[in-house]
């Protein structure tokens, strides 16, 4: 019983960790794409988009 409980908790942990990692990567990609668009438009990263 304890082994099943621990395995289930560990599987939940891995699933949550994977979801957090995917969310982090998604945000990073969005920021990178935004940066690339601003660089193509000739703006520096310090300038705010209008």
C-alpha cells in the first residue's frame, strides 16, 4: 500500500514538474519572439514598444 501511495505521489510530482517546465518554456519563447520582432523593427531592447 505504501509503495503504491509513494509511486502515485511521485508520478503527480513529475507531472506537475513537467507542466511547470512547459509553462516556463512557453513564456520564454514568447519573450524571445517579442525580442526578435523588436530587433527586426530596429528598436533596441531598452525601448518600450508603442
